[in-house]
């Protein structure tokens, strides 16, 4: 039987990742035919992943088993990326970036630079994602590149994902009572996954529509057919007044990259993606390109409709200022609903004043959807968790979606929302979230070069051009070093906290991961114990790795 013919006869297997049911003329037949069919099935799956690169204890089949299987297509994956990237940040971030760098020209250059850096990172993640098409994102790529010491990369990623993977930063600025939203999103994805995906897609389309409206309105402004006196004023001598401080540009670059973050969303849910290699290669570049083009054109619209001083000093979102200048006060009030609906992916409450939304830049529904699957993959790997990892790795109670993984995301999110004062906590949390992620990104790109050198013949359906990877590596190093540069006056973004405190906290969290790993893998050996690994299949079809301690003989 040819491989092509076998693929055509196994649609349910390819869609769900589970073993195929016997079918007439296919698996059914003599014992020899069954064995041959099984060998062909394994070869189909092995085509998707080079066994030499497989991370962890589980095979590709075992790693992708359980749950709803492969149900996400190109459109949904594209909207997953768009919905994650486009938050309320594009409606507000341009003002803070302009304030940091001092000129329209420098601000636009940073938006272009952010797009270029994001695309370089996307190409690196594309190479990894097509080589190792499993859920988990950076977790899987670090495990493939850094196999020794065993499970150190897994634990370091887990520490960051569990402690800092919360969605609190998406809700904290609105109101403490909005912790209810995270409960809503947890139940939505946990019990009605189809509705959750439908809502994600609808909100992503809505966000695109809002930005398209702003872009088209900006073209009308530039044509001179509105009440704006001089729509071209900001584009004459556009670099006048540009800052000469490296700290200002570093701070602004972090904000731009944060506005673009989310392009790797599909990498976290690859087990649920149909035809994962092809879909990732289409959806990831398409989603980021849509967002980048809309971002750049929206900035042009903003700068055409208002002066630099109005934008830099506005106490409301830039989009609100744009609507006020172009359409009047009534339209400005209407934008409150538009921006809130665009943030519905983040906060399903539309009657929140715009000022309380300006810092909400991510999408709770989208982030939670992806983060839950990352948490589930960590539990599948056998890392020690309270009450054992079987529960956290499962798709309980429906057998379709990882509600326990959603709970892992829920707990720290609620704690962070209700505990600290929001005016200090929110910007500090954003900084603390970002810094360890940059450390992980640095080791991911180093791992790319490591695997290129040690596994030159590995199957790579996509291969990033190495100068782009070098450029991204240099940027990652800069973004790790720049926050330690003393800012003017020694005051950072989170006064009265020291400007370098979030870097220290981020590094401390990574060090905590080393302590966690040592307590799990090293300390028991001092007392004469050894680890015995085994695999277990849960009721929903999920295969997990388990470890037990036994006294050395």
C-alpha cells in the first residue's frame, strides 16, 4: 500500500491524532496486513517530526494524543494570531512611544523596526514549529536543543509559564471586580470550546474592521477633505526633536515589541492544528503581516489628524483623539464602545471608560486559550505538581479541552489582580513578564544555531535565513542589557521602584526554576534514590510521562 493511499484512508487519524479505526480495505485483514498498515501509519506520523529531535519521553503520536484533535484550520489560526496581537495597545501605545523618542519620524521607524524584529522571530519559530510540530512553543524547542541536564530547560520554562503566564496584566487596570472575567473565560474554554473559538474569530474580525475604518478615515484626512487644518504638518521635517538617549529608544522598543507580541500563538497549540506544518507556514506570516500593515497605516492616520503635542500629551487614547479631531465629540464618545468591544477579547464589558482601557494590550480569551495548552504540555512531561500531574495533564471533565490547564492559569491571575495596588502593579507586571521571556527567546535562537551545527541533516520544512537569526539574536541581547542602563534622572517606568528591579525579579524567577529542578532531580539522588520513568494513557486518550523514586539496589 502506498503512503499516499494510506493517508487518504486515514482522515480520522490525521484529524485527531488517535489510532485509526479498522476500515474496509485498510487496516482490516490478516495479521500481516495489520502490521504493515501500522508501520505505514507510523511512517506518516514520523514524516511530521524528525525522531532525532523529539523532546521528552513521548513519541510524536503520544505527544499529540487526546483532546479534540486537529480542528484548527488556516483561518482560525490566522485569527488566533491577529486576535492576540491586536489589543487596545494600538489605540494608545503610539502616544507613549512618541513621548519617548520625541519625533514622528523616529516613532514610525520604531514601528517598522518592531515589525522587522517580529518577523525575524517568527521565521525562527517557524523553523522550530515545522521541525517539531507539537504544542508547547518554546518549551518544546528548548527541550530539543538543550537535552542536558535532563529536564532543566523544561523546569525553567515551567517556572516562567506558571508564575508569569497569567492573564492578570490584561484585566488589572480595569477594576478588581473584573477577576470574574477570567473565571468566565476559563469556563468558556473549559466547557464550550467551539463557542470560545467562534468568539475569538468574531472578535478578531471586529478588531480588523475597526482598524480598517481608522485607516480609511486617515486617507480621507490626508486628502484634505476634513476639518483638520494641516494633515501633512507632522510629516514635514519628521525627525525634528528626536531623542538622543539610548534608554528612551530601548524603552520605546519594548513597548513596540509588546504591541506586536502574539505572533507565536499557533506554536503553542500545534496539536490542535490541521495539517500543522502547512497551516503554520501560512497563518503565522499572514497574521503578523495583517497586523503590521494595519499598525503602520493607523499610525499615519493618527499623525495626520493631530499635532505631536496633542498626541504626546493626550490623556485619552490616540484613537479617541483621532475621532474627536476628525468626526467631533459625538464620535469620540461612540469610540468608547468601539474600543471596549475591541477589548472584549480581553474584557467582555463594553461600558468601561477609555482611560481605564489604555494599558490593556493583550487578549484574555486568546492568551488563555494558548496558555492552557502550554500548561497541559508541561504536566504531560511529568514535572512535579501538587496532586500529581495526571490531573493537570488531562482534559477533565469533558475529555475535550484542558480545564485543569486553564485552572493553572486562573489561580495566579486572580491573586495578582486582587493583591497589589494596580497603579504600581500593572506596569511592573508587564516588565517582569517581558524580561524572562526575553531570556527564553535568547536561548531559543541560540538553540537554533546549536541544532543547525549538531543536526545539519535534520528534516526542516522551513529554514530561516541565518542573517535574520543573527539580527534577532543581537536584538535579544540588547533588550536584556538595555534595561540596566541608567535612565535620565535614574527614574524608570515604575516609580518609586528602582528602574532595574523588574530585571532582578525576572532573573530571580529563572533562578527559582534552577532550585526547583535541583530539588526534583538532584537532591533525591543524594539520599540513594533513582528515577524510574514510565508512560500512562488517561481515559481521554492523553499520554503522560510519569516518574517515581526507587531506592537504589
